[in-house]
C-alpha cells in the first residue's frame, strides 16, 4: 500500500469513528475483519478519494451494514 492510500485509509477510519461514535481501533478491526478494508477501500482508492467526506461516510456505513458489521 502506498503512502497516499494509507493516508486515505486513515482518513476513512477517522471519519467513520467520528460519525458512528466508535473508536478508531474498533472501526479498523471491523473493516479489516469484514474484508471491507482490503476488498473495497484499498482497491477502490482511485475512485473513492474523489468523493466528499459526507458521501464517503454514508457509502462506507451502508456497506458495513450490508456486511453485518453494523446493525441495520
């Protein structure tokens, strides 16, 4: 993973933690365990980093719910 992607992953984790009121460590654990981190965020960096933070949080939250990482 290159530096830009790593910074983006850190940004996503931070924004999700703020929006969901869950620790960054727990967000990271859930994203990694569910496969969202390396199966969606990292490979989709080129597209995802162009979105607003609001859209990004909504998209990732919806996907986390789909994967059963967050309650519906």
